[in-house]
């Protein structure tokens, strides 16, 4: 299954592929959408990006299911790998400055 995640910095969709997915025309009703009288918001309706999804490219249009991504505030997991070392360096800088 292919998932598309909007990347604001690139102004394009990032494509992710998972091993599992449906090869049928009709997929089951999503269980992640909360029940409301008038519908739901776009972020609530977007599919969660499954664990183990790997980045396969980018493009102008969405492919497969549109996902809200994962990580901190929609930051891609590959970007969050640099977050912890950056925070440690900044913390050490302020600690050493005293």
C-alpha cells in the first residue's frame, strides 16, 4: 500500500510504502475517524502512517491513501532522528556557557 504525506517545506507529497495493504477495490471503513453528526476534519480523517513505512519518493499529486504522517507536529520520522542530537548539543552549549 502506498501512503502520501504532505510535506510543507517541499510543497509536495512524500510517498511511503508498506508491505501490508488491500489489493481490493473497496477497503474496510476506517476505524480512526471519530463519529460526528456533520462529518469530520481533514486531519482526523487522514489515515495514520503505519509503523515500518519506508520513504519511496516525492511528487506533486497524492497516491494511494493520504496520511497525516507521524512524528512531532507532522515532521517526518527521518527528520526526528536528528532532533535528539540537536537538543543535546543545544543543552550542552547552554550548560557549558554558565
